[in-house]
C-alpha cells in the first residue's frame, strides 16, 4: 500500500489530496467530537467540507460497512462453529456494531471524501 492510492488514504484516515494530515478532529471514540471532520487540511489547505451536507452520502457507505460486519459475523458463526444459536449471533452482531460504530462512522466519511477528492503529488508544496 503506497502513498498516493485511495486505499492508503482510507487506511490511514488522512486527507485524500496530500495524504499527510489526519481528516478527523480527534479519536473516533471521543464522544464530544465523534465523527467531526476538520474544516480544512492543515498541510494542503483542501476544503474538507466543500458544501453543507457533503457527508450525508457517507450514510450509504456506513450502511455498507455495517452490512459487511453483519455478514462476516453471521458467516463465521455458521461456518466455523457448530450449534451457535440465533440469539447468540444477534448478540455478537449488536456488540460488534456498537463497539465498532464510532470507527465505522469516521471511516465512512473518509471513504466518502475519497470518492470526490484525488491525490495530488506535492500538494503541500503548492500551498
């Protein structure tokens, strides 16, 4: 995974344009700033909130990530373990989604931003 790819930006949760500065205001699990994205990138001055409601589309990405977690847990329970009850599976899914919720919320915003912004080499130098 090299700098310059969208996967690098998503995995490191950095600015899609310069891939140096973090996109999120703080740790996703800090409840006072949960899901808050910085207004501009500190390195390349990219406007990370280009218009009101820009990150509403991230709800679809968040839904897809939630479905992926559900399918992974459900498939793991049914393929690798014998006699796992339905309520156990539901409990595991709920615990995983509640535990991963803030991270998936932040990750969905980073993925959404990467749909619209692309990497520009030396973006920090152009500042």
